C-alpha cells in the first residue's frame, strides 16, 4: 500500500518513442528519490 498518491504519465516523442514515468507525490518517498544526496533536515 502506498501512503501517497502515484500518477502515471506517458507521452510520445517526435521519433515515435513512448516515454513513460511515475510521479510520486509522497513527500517521504519523493524527497529521497529526487535529492538522495541532500540531508533530510535543512537548516536555513
């Protein structure tokens, strides 16, 4: 079970290739996947 919502997107490029990817809006998961090198706590 997912704690956040997951959206599946697909698009066709000019050369006919089908590009598909998942966009996860779960903050606890997306933050780690997008910024693996960034610390969990950011002090401003």
